[in-house]
C-alpha cells in the first residue's frame, strides 16, 4: 500500500494487500477501520485487486474507488486476467518516484510493454544509440540483479502517470522506438534502412538494388554516427 499526504509525502506500507482472503487484506482492513472507512466498503477489499481511498485536507474520508490492479509480483498463469504487467526478473517498479524499469520488454513482456504505454499517458520518448551512454544513473544490474545484461538505459519514455526506463538490445532499439512511434502517433520516425544525414532510417523495400548494395557497402565501411533523439508522443492513456 502507498499512502500519499496532501503535501505529497509518501509512505510505503509492506504487508497491506487486497484482492484475496488472507492476512494481508485483513491487515489492510484494520488500517481502513482506523481511518474510519465504512465497513461495507472495507469488506470489498477481498474482491478487488486495487483501490484508491481519498481524504480531504482535514483527513476526513471522502470516498473509495475500486479498480483492477495494474502491476503485480504474484506469479500465476492467469495473472493477466486481473493485472496488466507482471513484475519480476525483467520488470521492476519504484512506486515512490513513479518509475518503471523494463529489460528488453520487446522480448520478455511485449504485451505488458504496450499496456504500459496505454496507461501512462506518454508525452515523449528519448533514446540513444551511443555506446557507453546511459539515460539513467542506474545500471541494469542495479535494477534487475547481477544475472541481468550490461545494457545501459537507452530508452526513456516520459508519461503523465509514470516514467518508463528501457534497457534495450542495441540491434533492436530502433525497431522498438519505431514501433512506439507507430503505436502512439500512427506515424513512423524513419523511412529507409540506411544511414542518411546522421540518422538511421528504416524502409520495407528498395526499388534500386544497385543503390541498395552501394548504401549497404558504405554502411559497413564507414562508421555509423550515433543517434540521440527526443520524439513527442500523443497517445492518450486509458484510465484504469
């Protein structure tokens, strides 16, 4: 449970849960009784996977909104029927700073990755192909443990609800950001597959095979300049 005050001070309370019958929900019920939430509302915590309780500036109970949870660390084959993104070896969340970390979500959790895009109200994404450059001070091993890869944070998506930090394989980063742009803006970032004016472009076909071979040869022989780009996103999140 996360408790946020009117002054934006945040407390993290471990062991307080909902959505099932057990000690966690019973502990949550005890806390809600201390906050004078009606008993009829408290009993519903055993049936819903997430809820928000509002209080006014004087600390008086205002109302309770039940909803389905979004993130879960509970491992179950049917977890996606209730939750939309499973935490684990490749996905971590800092609820205080509203930050989500994902390692190669295009491989590990592609559907959860796009559900995060839908829910976060994305504003812009920043990405870099510069080797040795990271968009975050945190390393992949610090976030996901020593068993993770050494990929730096090369994708950052800023949203109204939270920020998403992506640790993406270099050979798949551009296809990932292209997919994000198509999904959010309905518009591609790149148009052809070769380096042109300091940017890498993607294209589904080439009409001139000789020109294509020449560009491919030039790309192999000449060093490719890195990209560091910020792209505005326009997808409105789906409130849950």
